[in-house]
C-alpha cells in the first residue's frame, strides 16, 4: 500500500525570513520614501541546491518568473530513450528570463512544431509579495506542478499564464516532458539495456524527475516541498493519474487534480508496448539482428523520421504509459480499485461536452457534418465500439429526439464513453480510500479558442475549462493563433471560484473555505458532484443518469470491487 505519510511539524525560528530580509535590505539602500519596490517584494535572484537563477518580475508586478530552468540533462545522443539524468549543480548564475525549448512535435492547433530534443526545462512562477493566506515567518507557499495536455504527443509548458493562481499565494511550476515515440517507445532492446529492465515510460520518468527537482529546490523560491499538488488536463490528467498510482512517485506530491484525464484506465503491458515498438523499428529500418546495432540505428534517427513514423509505436491511437513492473506495476484502474496507490486527496472532473471538440476537428471542420447515413460509423469511431455495438449506442443518442444534430449526438456519445463515465468509475474506485472531490465543468457558453467555429455549438468542450484556471485559454504561440474571446462578467466570477477551489485544495487538501459554495466529498453511495456553472457553482446528483453511465459500464464490463467499509461515510462534509 502506498499511503501518504503526514509531513513533520515545522518549528518556527527567530531568524528573518529570506524574502523579508531582502525587502528590509532594499529599504535601507534606497530610502523609505524613494524606494519604488514594494516593502514585501521578493528577490528575483535565487540560490538553490541546483544553482543560482536570475528571474524577472512579470508585467503585473505580482509574480516572479524563473523560466527555462533545466531539470535534467539533455536527452540527446546516447541519452535518447533513457531515464532522465539529474543536472550537475552549477556555480554560475543561470539566466532564467526566457522559456526553454519544448519537446519535439508536429504542428497542431494545440502546440508549435519543433524538432529540438534538448527540452527538459521547467518554469517557476512565485508570488512577488506575500499572498493573503501566507502568514510570514517560516511558512512556505503551497506548490502546484502543472502537467500540460496534448495526447502525450503535443503541447508545451510555456502556454499557461499562472498569474491568477500565484496571486492566491501558491507557487506554480510548469514542465516540459518527452512526447510521442521519443517519450513512450518501448522495445525489447531498450528493455534489455535498462537497469530496471523496462522501457517506454520516459515521459512519465521526466515528470518524476521534475518533481524531484521541486523537492530539492523549491524551498529556495519560497515553496513548501511537503505541500506539492500535481495537476494536469487531458494527457496531463492521465499523467497525474499515472503518477498517483506509480510506486516510483511515492512521496513526491501530496495532492492531485485530474482534469479530463480518465480516458485510459487500462494500460497495455510492456510486452504489448514492445510489440508496437518493434513495428516502429522495422518501419524506420532499424531491424538489425544485433541489439547494439539496432539501438545505434534508433539513436541515429533524425527527429523528423521519428515524428513521421511514431504512430506505429503506439498500442492504440495515442501513446500511453505501459505496465513495466517498475514505474507501473498494474493499470491505473486496478491500482485505484485495490487501494495500492499514493493515497493523497484527489480532485477529479470532466467537461459536459468533451467530445464536441473532436467531432468538430475530425468531422465537421475536416469533411463536413455527420449525417444520418454516417452516424453509426461515426459513433463506432468516436466511442471505440464494434460494428455490432455501434447501432445500439446510436439508438441511445437519438437525433433529433434528444440531440438537434448528428454532430452533437456523436459528441455526447464520445463524451460519455471516453470521459464522463470513466471519470465516474475512477471516482467510485478511489473514494473509499482517499478524500475525493468531483466536478463537471458545464459552462455551455465557454469560449472556444482552439478551433474556428463549427456548424454546431461547442458547449463545455474538451480543454475549455483551462481559460478559467489560466487567464489566457490559447495564448500566442499556439498553432492557429486564433483571436481570443474573453470571459464575460459571470464567467470571470466562475473563474475566480475555480481558482479559489484549486488553490485552497493545494493549501489544505480540501477545496472548501473562504466563503466558497460548499463542495461535498464524493462517496460511492452518495454521488454528489460540483457543477461548475457561471456565475456560481452548484451541486449535482444526476451525473450518472445524464451521461448514461450504467449503460456504458454494462457495455464495457466495468464492475466495482467491494469497498470493505474503507469509505468514511461519517466524515464531516
């Protein structure tokens, strides 16, 4: 059992807290009347165990930024497809005022193309003055480490403006990690050379290396290494779940927030991943009989060749971690059901219309709307159901009786099959063991800033909640660079609520407090969720009915293990 141990109590000392000492020094040097720096401003020059970093103040004046900080050695040459190696501490002050490279990927609406493998950088965003809930002395700020989404194939750390979170008194760290085949290729030759006798989970190993960097260094930035929250969206949410159940991540974090990340609860075995990796190696001409020659061939490939052929390396349509016996000893679903995971408080949620984004991208904007004649086939593709099952599924999502268009019917089916009901199942599995708080983001008028308008409304589609946590939903630098639609007044109120929930959870492990609408714990027998609607969230109890989860559980054969009275039904709400 991987159960969180309580952090040891901290003793207050009489020494002056470093940021306060810096502020006092600044006042003495420039004079109280003439000094323009706020009295409680913090230094942008930070010395940590891994080095000294020169950061900068953001344009709001409320946040310190330390950008492009290397957390592992370059994963190039002989280190391609190997576990990340720690950096060597440097005595030279490092310029941390510009973002580092992001990891190789092709052009998409969700990230910029690059072929630069030297990409293991992180960014630290810290308050420039003490937040409302930070009481000075030796109290350090909670830390939130963000894992970006993008199907484990695209995305980057520098597209998330952390200012709203930081203004609530937390420190935010955003990271890059290896993607696609460079992050998730498994192969028998790679497994054989590995000291751990595993391969294919390099991207998750990168994330854990970043967490180890945080544990070593974050106190120097004012952060508390014993109050680290990992959170992510989509593939970042799946990564968060992977770390939640990974024995090698034990002790590196203390809370977890999963946004739309439950789409893959049954990971492939190492053998299955190696078989896919073998197909990739053959396709790129690396099928030498001598393993050393094969590895030399693989590590000599150009990045463009890897990106062009990497889909062959996946067990399914996208890369996922594999059960390698080390980083993962069982699938996510099995670990949650058995209680053999890192037992930390959990927030888990989805968006009401997740799959509308993918229907628009892959059907409506690609070849035109789904029609009556293509509805069943589209349902099969979007839900992963068989030719026999798809007509039954289509009958559960009738058009126009229940949905005005076939696009929206297919979007609802995809949402329920891949996100809504898998999230509810994960909630049912985890809640007997840890405090679990669940949500559904349901702003039907959420701006769509990733794709151009489609023939149907996007609603609360996949990734649309991001702009409520990070002020800019699709910042400059994203593939399409679409004009941004700002949140209206009621949506801004919802954004403030969500940021309040997220940061209070990071602070205490419970999202409630400070006048927020109450967010009850989720229990198997009392499935109350929080509906994130503008301007004020409210509880909902009909999630499973609306999303037809009993139907999907039956179709996929999902069953719950007994909870053995682990769930603390009498716990105070």
